[in-house]
C-alpha cells in the first residue's frame, strides 16, 4: 500500500512538473521562457546578415526591403542594399551610426533622416533583443517545420516603445509572430510584425549567420 501511495505522489509531482513547463498551449513549451532565451541569444550577436522586408505600407519603415551584413565592432558598421518605395535599389554603407548611399563610382551621400540603422538591430541593446525582452502575453501556438527546421511558432504583443529601434516614430502596439528552433539556442528564424491599424502591412525580420561588415574609413 505504501508503495502505491508513493508511486501515486511521484506521478502527481511528475505531472505537475511537466504541466509547469507548458504555457497552457496544449502541452507546448512556455513561450515566455523561450522568448527570454531568444532575447539573450539575440543580444549576444556581434555580427550578422540582416534582412527586413515589408509587405504593404509599414508605418515607420520607409523602404520595401533592406539587406545588409552588419557588425557591432568599431561603433557599428554595415554594407548592404535597400529597395526604395519606387522599386529602385540603393547600395549603402554605415559606420558609427551614420548611413551613406554609395554610387557606382564610390561617392558617398548621407541617407535622409529616418533611414533604418542596420547595426542597431543586433547586440544586447539592439532592436531585436529589446523587442524580444518587451513582449506581452507570449503564447506558443504550434510546432512545425519552418524553412526545413523543426520550430515552435510563438505569438505575442509588442509595445510601441519596444519598436523604436526598428521602426522609429511608431506610436501603436504591434503583433508578433516568431519562429524559433526546437533544439539549441532559440535565436529567431524569422520575426514577423503585424499592425492592427494597418491589417495588410507586415514587416519580416531575419537575422542569420555571422558576417564581416568591414567598411572603409568614412569621414563626416
């Protein structure tokens, strides 16, 4: 009899432990814990390839798309290309927070105010890490293959203040859908922002594979 009681207690404890690992999403793991891990992973990035792509008119994002190799060293640097609303593509370089368009002959022209800072996306104080640390009501909604990787899908709300590093001037909260690997560090495979006041607009953010983004000296 004592053996049965002990076994029953152990079973209840095990059940409680397993339930505690979930977030009420049908046995899926806790989204808050995974997002905490994701923020730490994003904050540890010193260099990366970043890509931002807008679907529709995204508030605070003056481009259709941006891709760059970025580094946090030497005050932050980047080399990449931006697709403007007109569809034309502009190459650019960035150094120490200053972004310049780069012509075919190498001439550098300062980009207008409001142009995103690519290197500002990564690092401990970067936009992605800040965003992941500030989520409200995160929930794990699915486990499935994402671009060939076994991943969890997580949904949450992003406060407007947490969007500032990615979308300066944004005044409204956004929704977030993020995919993180099941195994290893939970660095997002892709982060998609939605905007309730602009239902047809989405911004897809991808940060991947460390890169070198050395930029020749730029004189201001």
